[in-house]
């Protein structure tokens, strides 16, 4: 490379002739593309000829030795996929000389595909255990759970599964799965079912106090539930059924007693109501006759 002076001497019978001229040898262009890169699938990659390379006038980018159609600019931008991974070079012209860059290897790591499974509806104030997985991935997968957003402040847990707080309103959860530095985020919404209508209990005549040794009948409103069960104060089931709540007649009571009604709806959501029946003691009457013998009739009356 450089300038060279060349002399040519020609001799024949007529004499000798000498001519001198200069030859300039120009270096082949050798642009640099930088270091090899490992990128995530679907990310944007831009390759550029180094800024220190000057005097270039034409460009042709190549992938694995083959021309890339339309890639004739100083930079080449593409989306990283399995089809665009490989060895890149650029062929350039400078002052009539053609050169090819050193190769740069682009490795594309596949992104994991985050998947969440679990109930997306739950009874009011219930909790849900969400499970995470990925349909792809070649490395060690990590799982990060978020609630309401995907900033670090929204992070609520790490690991394959996460149990929510009690659900009182529709809540968005996010799962980020990371594999080889590449991540994928999916949103999963959990909502509460419409609240179950709590039952109201009442006794016959709306009286919750009866005479000791007697019974009463307890009914519920509303009466339409998927299942129901009457329970005594020890929470032992006395009677149960489906669809329509049947009235319950207590045994004869000797003291204050609490009864419970447990109900559930079509979604399996439950509620419980209770009623306490009080008792009044039957009075004890003692009569001592005096004088002539008299036939007496004793009447016991319990008032409340």
C-alpha cells in the first residue's frame, strides 16, 4: 500500500525509450461491526459500521454469506428471531476497492411464554392459588408475581405458585417468567362472585322466647339455596337438603338454645345465620286447702 514509481524502458533497432509513471495502491476497506451479541427473541437489533471507518460508498449486508435483500445502508436493523440468528457481515466499497467486514455472530435466545392457571372467580373474601408455567424455555426459569402493575413496588411474590389475599373486587395479577435473561409477562384477572344473599331466621309468630318444655318452628328468608343444613348449638347437623330450605321444628327446650342455618349457592359460596330461642320457666304453684274439702283445679301459665 502506498505510492510506487514505475519505469518502463523499451529498446529496439531504432533506439531506446524510457517512460516513468506512479501507481497508488489503496488498502482494502475493512469495516468493523463490533462484538458478537446474544439477544432475546423479538427484540430489535441494529448493526452499524464503526464510526471510524471512512470513505465508504456502497454497502451490502449478508447473513451466513448470502445477500440480504434491500440491506444497502450503513446500518441494518432487524427483529431477532430464529430465522435471523446467524453470522452477519457487510461488504463495502471504498475508492473502487471492495472489502468485507469481520463477521459478527448474533445468537437469539427464545423468550419464555408465561402461562397462569387457577380459578378466575372466587367467593367474596376467598383466596385463589395461582400456578405459573412456561410453554418454552431452555434454562433455569424464574417466576415473579405482581398485583395491579408490573413495577418492583407491585411485586408480591416469587416462585411457581402464589396465593392471593382475600378477593373483594376484581384484581389484576401479573406473572413474569424469566429464562436466560429473556422474560415474558402475562396478566390474569381474578374476580369475586356476586355475594350470596344471607338468610334471615325467624321463629313462629316472630317469638324468640317460649315456655320451658315447649318447642317452636324456625324458618328462613329467602328459602332458595343450592344446599342448606340446620345445626344445633354444638354445630352438629340436625337436618339438611337442597334447593328450598325447609322449616325446622325444635325439640322441647329446657333452656336458652342457639340454632344455625348454613347455606350455599350454585358457586359453592357459603353463609351462616343463627337464632337464639330463650325459654321462660314454668311457675311452680303450691295450694294448701283449709276448712271444708274443696275440689281445686290448678292452671299453669307461662308468660313472656
